[in-house]
């Protein structure tokens, strides 16, 4: 929402603070940032890394859960007196599993956020360089546009630059 308002203010400012002749000479372009993000090779590579790490974490969690299931099965066979003695151990193992699961989820989210930020920074940097190199005055994200002719779409050019 804020991005949309900001983009509109910038666009209006461009036209208000320049005379009509120079406004017509402005070189404008837009990028489908979502498409660029998902077609960027680094995004695909990062997703593969995240998927592998997620699989490994799931296997570790499942192995720990299996140990607890085995402990619980053994626990069910014990006498009431023996159950009372072993119950704290079972509770502790369940607590450890829960903490382990939470730590894996938090680490995954942190890594995903770091990768996302790095990719976003790459895209913004390449788009800015491309705009300067090719004489663009203003670049927009397609998401904020209501309408624009396709001739202003430079999405594919940005994807090519990123994937070089």
C-alpha cells in the first residue's frame, strides 16, 4: 500500500515539476518484480538449498520423534512405579524435541529471509544499473501500475542481466 502511494507521488511529482515538453521526453519503464525474482537463477539455486536443508531437518526431527515413540512404547509396558520414575525423562525428551523443532524452524526462516534480502538487493542493483546505462528516468514495479503498454516492459532485459 505504502509503495503504491509512494510510486504515485513520485510519478505525479515528475509531471508537476517538469514542463510538458520534457515530461513527454522522459524515458519510463516497468519491471514485473515477481517474475524477475522467480526467474532469477540465484532464486532457483537458493530454493534448492533451502529444500535440502528442510529435508535434512525433517529427517532429524523424525529420528528424534522415533526415539521418543520407542521410549513411549517401552514406558507403556512398565509398572506404575517404574512409570513414575521414568516419566520425567519422557517429558524432558518431549520438551527437547519441541525446542529442537522450533530452533530448526527459526533457523530456516532466518536463512530464507537472508537469502530473500540478498536476492532483492541484487535485483534492485541490476535494475538501477540497467536504468542508468540505458537512459531511463523512472522505473516502476508492474504491481503498482494500472495500465502501461508492453513497450515499457523491461522485465526480460533485467532477467537476462541478472542471469549473466
